[in-house]
């Protein structure tokens, strides 16, 4: 347990949908939000949706958590995928919201078993496709 | 588990310069007052002249403090706490600070400060409110247990939480991972926070804070023959409209520490008004012809400040400058071990695991309250220096909150939000748990 953690609960649906993304690849991405003192699923992205669709799903002045299943081809021409966890906390969001999301992140991420990489972004440039690619390889 | 979220918690951030206290859930602390106290020997109190003027804010440590230290010498002192009580000059009153480098040295003084916050400022019954205290990253296990004992035994609080300064600042900016650079009154701390944990081994501290910079300015002005008269040492009256006369008053029994306390208040204001961080390292030659900036002292005397405007803030980046200021010789003893801000940042990051260095470089959170007015320039300067000295692959990003209140109270605000969350109520270290497991359980509850 991290120091000064919020103690926020996680709705079972979050874990369930995440398992579907991981095992069945039913979704490209999932957005989560905190509502009534627990983390719940906010939005599901279909496997056909692109990274741009994903980034466009984030509200500009509210925080979110998200997971994204990133497909890529390695230099050896090998098809691979990595699951990213993204903590979105735009500078324009309220301090209270930033505090709530940052202090609940560690606990929430532990609930999702199988995350390979993590990003924290406070503006869109910090989660651009280039950065995701750079981290994946 | 402590289940009462109907009574609001109290949040206290006792910094080396000011103590911030208030109700959880509010945007800013209700009470902000100096973290130093005025102390007078009980013997002096019996002197009829000074008893007359004892204001209500004085806390008699002999009667109120359950003396855990059983320090006999301190037990005979009367302590004056709060802006008002300190603003009144008293014969033989010494100014004492309970902290050194953010760590508590004198628990009686800390106790008197808490007491002042609860009883004089917030007017609360401590047994009714859970208490969230912000603590420095380097707080030892012993200090934390002592805090728990005092809070539960003396103040009978129903629940307690100790949150680390750096973690609160990081969270309040929306980041669970960041490098928090905090330059406060008494010191500068660089603390890496990863997923809400402070990486203790990589924390870097230096004694260069706002107070040292204020002293540099004060000494430098004195060396040029400019004396800053403390507010109590003169009377100023209007003899004709627009024309003032200053009459010096003589109080031979004023202590040196009180005189310095009063001079620092003025010098600190001069610093905030005129000092600017230079874009490039300060050097005597290129700044010798800099235009002078006037400043009017409380006694009506106008002084002119030139190169010091830039030299003083540059001390943060280049501590060896202190030794060039006459009267600051005492600093020479520690000078060789003190690093400038950019070096501290790089050293701290290099002590962290290779995997997270990149992320730390890209979220350096600065809170440089040492020269509040020049925050933006200090931030840009740090970013520039770091770009030159960091590895090529690192994306250096230095961030600062745009809002002055959020900057000044970032730690307190973080604590205020956390303690007011419904979900947090299960996280408190409760009185029952304290009674069952003892003070050492604080390590488990507030890691």
C-alpha cells in the first residue's frame, strides 16, 4: 500500500472487462473513471478502433484511467501486442480530481493483472503514438 | 477503521517557515502562522513590567504540556506562538525554531504550535477530529511514533494519518510518479515519488532555503552599510501632511534572535519585491553595471539594490556564492557538501532504478518558495540547466502549478482533499488500533 492512498474501491466490472480485453481481445481499449467512490468502466473501444479514436475519447478537462491493447510488428517481422495502462490527468482538471485519481492509481492498477507498460499523461503530447511506439519496442 | 465522515478532519502542515492548519475539504488553510516561537524564562515573567503585556496567545508550557521529554530546562519557559504574539516585542524573548532540516528537534515547541493551531486558531476539541499531518520524507520511525503518541495521548484524537509532503504534492498535481523539488523556508528537498512511494534512498536535501537567501540579502546589504531597522526600534509620525519624522527607540534588553526575526521579515519582503533569478550563472563582472532598484524601508529610508537582486536567487543554483557575501562565513563549514539545484536533481535521479529515470526526468515538479515572486524564472533556469546536464535521451520537463495559492499550499491542499474523501475514512490509524497495537503500528498504517 502506497503512502497516502485513497482507499478507493474497484468495481468488479473493471476486472471482468479487462480480462476480456486481455484473453479474448474483445476490445481495443477501455476507459475507466471514478464515480461514487469506486472505479467503474467509462467507455469500451471496439477492436477495429484506432489509436486516434482512443486519444479522442479522453475528456479535455477530466481525469481518466485507460488500458490500450497496442499491436505492433517487430523488426523480425513478428506480430506482437502490449497492454498499456494510461493515467490521464490534464493540467486543466480540478486539483481535487487530480488528487483523487493519483492517490487511487496504485491500488487500481494492481487489480488489473497483465499490464505491461504504463504512461502518465498531463497533455496529449505525453501519450502520442510516437511515445507509445518508443516504449513498446 | 474510523467511520465518522460527518466531522471534518483537521489537516496540519508544519513547515520550517510557516505552519498551515485548517479543515479537510477546504481550498486553503484557515490558519497560517510562523513555525517559530518566542521563549522567555519563567524568571523573567515575574518581572512586573513584562507580565502586564502578556497576551492571551502565550502558552504556558509548564502547565499544558505533558512533558514527554521531561526536559527540565524547557519546562520553565513561557512560549509565545502566532503572528500576533511574535509581533509584540518583549524584553529577553528569544526566538526558537522546533525544526532543523524539517525534522523535529524540540517537541515542546511543536506541541505549543499544535496547541496554538487547535485552541487559538481553529477553536476545536481535538478529541472530535481525525488529524492528518504532513511529514517530511526523511522523517524517522522514532519521530513518527513520537507524533502518534503525542496525538493520541495528549490530544486524544480519534484517528491519525501521516502523509509524506512529496507524495501529497505529487498527487495534487495528478501524478503518482514524479520528482518533487521543494525549496521551502529552511531547506531544499528533492524527492523521487514512484507509484505513491517516496524512494527514500534517493532523497537529496540541502540547507539552502528561503531563510538562507533572506540572510544572504540581509548580510549583503549590511556589508554595504545599509542597516534594516526592525519595526519595533523606531516610531514614525506625520509632523506635517506628507512629512514624516522617525524617532529611534532604544530597547537594550531585546535579544539578538528577536532582532534578527524582525529584520528577516523586512529582508524577506525586499527579496520578494526585487529579486529575480538570472538566466545564466551569475558573475560579478557582468552584473556590476546593472541598474539599481529602489525599495522603501518601513522607516522611510529608501535603499537601492543592484547586483544582489540576481546574486541572491542564483545561490540556489550555485551555493558557493554564499561565501562571497561578508557575514555569511559560518556557511563555509557546510559549503563543500552542498550542491546546487540541477546537481541535486541529477544525483537524485541517478540513485533511482534505471527503468524509472526517464519518467522522473519528464515530470519534475518544482515548488520553489524560496523566492516565490521569481518562481517562473527559477523554473525556466532549472529546465535550461538540466537540459545541458541530463542524458541526451531524456525528455526533460519541469512543471509548476500556475496558481500561486496552489503552489504555496500544495502539501496542505493535497492533505485536505485526501482527508475529505469518503473512501479515505477506512485508511485512518484509529485510536482503537493505537490502543491495541501501540505507536509502532503507524508504520503499517501510514507507510
